[in-house]
């Protein structure tokens, strides 16, 4: 897979201390779920940030997707905690 | 007609309802979300990404339009720093059938609460803050 630009929002951004980064995921990372699991294997603060994978949502190229949806070929993926400001 | 606005500034609910009234349908139903927070919260921060937020609101509006025969939909969501008592969001629809207007507006509000891609942090006077996540 080519390089992937990640965007982080909300508490996820704050826990990680950055609003995004460029990564090079291994070939077995095919879905949002895979990506979150892979990031969660890193040292802190990633372990804490991705400690509850089911609470992390994703969007591919600006469109929200399900966690089992593919990120194959994506250039930009956003990851975020449950949204809602109301 | 679908009109989606994401903005830092305030909006005038009456003026927005008036735009829907001009469509000449039997019913206009509207909802205004206000900022409510605990006493120690001085303001909230509404975080968003322009493209993600706009796409999410567009999908919500399109889904609403598929489910009910509506003549118009207006969705407005504010971002940035807001104080208690300020307007936060607006959802309104126009329809020929009052039940469709009410149900469509209810659907929009529920979707705004759970699917609109905005994140809220409550900020206290002492500088502390907490993210409010469902």
C-alpha cells in the first residue's frame, strides 16, 4: 500500500498530540478496523488512543464509512471518536 | 431544495423558517439546538473538518429527502467557540403534509446528534476541558 495520510479529531487528536500524520501500513491493513488495530499496537500514546477500537470511526476521502469498509487505494483516512456536538 | 451551512457565526432562525415558508407548502417544521452546559463551563469548542462535516450533513439531508416527500431542507451547524445559551445548530423542513414535516425534522435532529461529524469540548474557567462523547 502507498503512503496514507491520517487525520485525527476530538479527543483522539488530543491524546495523540497531533492532528494527522503520514503512515505506510503493512499489506494486511485493508480496512478501517485493521488500521485501528495496527495503530493500537504502537507504543503510547497510540495504545491509549486506540484502546477501545469499537469507539473509533473512520472516513475515507472525506466520506464516512463503516469500520469493516476497505481503505484500499485511499490517500486520506480520518479517524475519530463518536461525534456529536448537540 | 437542500441548503447546508457550516459556519462560525450566528444565524437567524426566523429568517431561515421564512425561506422555507416561501416555498408555499402546508407545513414548515424547525428545530434550534442551543448550547447547554454545566455552571462551571464557560464555553464549548466545536471541532470539525469542513469537507467531512459538509459531506456528513449532505448525506443526512439526502437520506431525509429519500424518506419523506419534502420541498425543502435547511441544516445549519456552527463551529468554533460558543458560550452557554448561544445557538448551536438549526434543522428545518417544508412539506405538503404536516406529519411529513414533523417526522422529517425529527429525523434530521436525531441524525445531527449522532452522525454529524462535529466534536464538542467543554471548557472551564480554570483552563481545564473535557470532550463530550456519546
